[in-house]
């Protein structure tokens, strides 16, 4: 059992002799399929979900735009998926912070239009001739969450703890923060989804006080696995792996493709209709839920009876589940942990309701998986607990997280010089000295990349800026100190300082990351 001392801070206006109402910090799980929010109830000392309407705590992460540009969000928007799919945005989490080059490596099929721009531009969405970026669409979902929270709590809500997949890049984290800000929510902490889930389990006494835990988190569009050591009230993440392009949506797509080949191979007229494909997607989602509780599904689309049973579904999705098990294997290797050392395997995310997912995970770890908490709600619950820690309602609780991917800068010959290795503990600071490559070089381009390859071309460029005004000196004479500083939310700041003159420049992450011609990269000393 975990014992946590609960504290309540009360602020009093001494002049008026009245209590000061504090602004509530809510915890938000901004999901691919559904989004949720929770708050810390001071009266009972527990995290509680915020109702999203229609008797549910789930808000569908869907936004619909009318021809006049008026938007609707949540369940009302979800109803438009079958009737007006080209004007209805879903799975926007899978697009935030992604570029055309990124999508070329991992195609993303949706009925609405995506403007890829140039290879290094973050994608935009086109609806009724208007452009929307994924940050803007995400902020509409977050605005709805804020409105629901204020209605439920009968008070202002302007701060939040927001969760992200552990394998989100720096750009995706930064853009998630921007989306919150556009919705009027200041982000006090970004927390990885598996870590939030472990917090919720630990708080409710579902974990042993000293144990090694695996959190298997399979959502609608992303997969993460984290290995944690729990010691007292300290949650230490040892390693994390994942795939930000793998989730329950891929199960749905596999079913749709199977039905296309099985029942509609000659029906080109139907398959060319966007609304028909949208309806197939809806039925595929329905079939997953029904088969998770039974063994077979029957539906109808275009006058044709569709069939799906458990054995066929298992065959369709098994290669995808195998990928998640491979990530688990890599995470244990990174953490230098044996299978026999694991005490608990926690299942998180709606896609973990799929029987094959549970069975293959249990088989790999040689133990029953922990399903004691609602897989949809546990991440938001953990975010609310983290909010309570920040607000001072809980003490003796500490998170030690890691960065999932190596981060460094481009040096000569297109190589990445790593400053922060994968699975480094955060917060952290790393710095290194660099110099110029040419005589009289007055500027250096600092290109920051994230990924697991030595060649930058295989990694993701997350930001770029230029340090100008370097004194005209022979090559190798200037001393440029590049510092990477990552906070507890995993948000990165990069600073370049020319030590002789004191000239410095901080990183700026923009939606367009363009290379300025004629500038040279840094050279290692």
C-alpha cells in the first residue's frame, strides 16, 4: 500500500476576514478518439472526473465545421462523421506537430483534406476553403473541456496539467501547450500518459509500495510503454518506448480494408464515395466494441451484409499487437530489467479492451495484467493527482520522468551530435562547446534534431535558429556554448552563447522550420 499525507492549504483575506477562492487546476487527457478531464476534490481528497454531457465523462475529439465556419465539438460533431465527413475533423492528435515528410513515411488516411505544404511545414487542414492548423482544432476541443469544467465546478478554470504520449516529440509537446493556451488554459505541467496512469494506480493503492511496474498504454492513435520503479511515493521512470503512429485507429483501418476486399472489390462506385467509407469506419468501430464483449459481429453497408468474428479480427490486428510487444521488449532492455523482475503490468487506453491485446501482453510478461481501473479515465485521473501535488494538496509524491528520444544538433557531414541521450532523467541540463568551420564566419545555424539515428536525415528536425554577430575570426577560434535545458514537463530550451562577446540566442519553435541559405552548421571542438 502507498500512504500519502493529504494537505489542504487555506488562504484567508485578513482585511476582509474571508476565504480566498483558489483557481482550480484541472487534469486533461487530450485523446485521439476521446478527451477527458478530472479535478481534485478537496472535500474527499480524491480525483473526480468532470462530466462531458449526455451522461458520459468522454468528449469525442471531433470538430465539425459548417459552410459559414461555425464549429461544433464533441458528440454533436461526431454525429456528422457519417453525413458530412469532409467537414468533420477527427484524430487531430495524430496530426499535431507532423510534417509532410513525416506523413510520407507514415501515411494518414482521412476523408477531410490535408494541406501538406512543403516537406518541412507542419500540415494544415482544409475545410470549406478555409485553413485550420491542428493546434487550432485541438484548442476548440480544449475550449469545450474548459467550458464543461467551469459549468461543473461553478468557478473559473484557467490552469491545467495536460498529458501527452510518452513518445511525443518536442514539437508535438510544444504545440499541445500552444493549443491549451489558445483555449485560455495555462499549462502548469506536461506529464506523460503512462506516468499519469501509474500515479492514479499508486494513489488508489493498486500497487505495492516497492515494485517494478510496466504501463502498457494503447490509445486511439498512439502507443507507449514505460517501465517504472515505485519506491515509497517516488515514481521513477526507468525507460520508455512507443510508436506515436500506432493505436486503435489502425485496428479500425484493418477491418475496413478487410471488408473492402471481402465484400466490395468490384463496387468501385461505392468505394469512391467519401460518406460510404466514413460509414464503413463507423461500423468497424462498432464491430470492435461488440467483439470485445462477444465473438461475432454483423452489420450492413450499401445493402451488403458485413461479417466479422473474433478469429478474423485477431488475424487482422496481430501484426500490430506484435509491434507493441516489440516495444515492450526494447523498453525492458533499455531499463536493464528482466521479465521476471516485473511485479505489475498496468493496461491503459481504450484499445486495451481488445481481447487479443490483453492476451498477448499477459503471455509476454507471464502474468495477469492489472485492469482494476477504467482504462479510459485513468490518465485524466493521474493528471488531476499531479495537479493536486502542484497545488499543495498532496505531499510525499514525486515523479522522475525521462525523455523518450535522443536530442542533439546537426554538425558536419549531416551527423547528429547528441546532447541529451534517450531515457535521460528530467529535468536535466547538458551543454557542449562548438566552433566555426570557415574563416570569417559570422553566423552559425543551430539545427536541433530528435531521434535514434546518427544521420540527421533519418531524424526529426524539431527547431532551428541562427546565432549571428560572431566576430570575424579564423575557423576554430570562436567558442560557442550550446546548452540544452529540459524542464520537468519535457519542454526543451536551447541557448547558444558566443563566449568571447557574450552574444546569445534562444531557440524558437515555429510551425515552419526553414533553412536559411548560406549559413554554416556548428563544428565540434
